C-alpha cells in the first residue's frame, strides 16, 4: 500500500506551484534586462535629435529680369567656426529645376564664430520662383554642415 502511494507521487511530476515560482524567478530578471535595454535605446535616440548647427533666415528676396537675389541671415549655433567664404547654395525652383546660387558678398565676419551671425547676399539666374534653398557650409575642421531654407 505504501508503494502505491509513493508510485503515484512520482508519476504526478513537478507541482504546479513550483513551476509558477520558477517562471516568476526567470521573468523578474528578464524584465529588468529589457527595461535597461529600452532605456539605453531611448538615450541613444535623444542624441540623434539635436538642434541645427546653422540657422538660415530669409531677410529679403528680389526677382529681376531672369535673376533672383536673396539676402539671408546665417546664425552659427554650433561649437566650431563656420567658414562663409566656401558656401554652396542650391535653389530648388517651383518647376522642380535646380540652380546654383553665387555668394555675392558676406556682411560680417567670413569666419563665423559660435553664437555669432552674418548676412549673405546670393544671386542666381532664373525667371522662376524659388521655393527652397539648400546650403552646405564648412567648418574650420572641414566638416560639411547642411542647412535648408524654405520660402513661403
């Protein structure tokens, strides 16, 4: 009779309570690990969303006969000096074409220190309305800094 009792206990296997406790013991460390990983991913995304390194604002735009002249204010919001003598500017026209804008003059320092601003006068040949201007600036280390100006 005792042997039947022992045999039935051996056949029943592991108790449900033991299984639940084992699952909880595994789930808690896994939860903390996943939480740490998600926190590190959130911090990584925060480093990607930064303020622009250069801010460009339109002061005026003037259309002549087959020409356009733009006056823009450039603000250096970055940590390095920006060289305004080597600016590349491309205008996107309302018909979808692109033209290169030439820097006619720089009003202010051509080596723009952090926190300072200067004014650029640009012109190009077109009889079509300009919708967007894409700028490429270079800093004193040779890095390319993009900026975009959308016109209304």
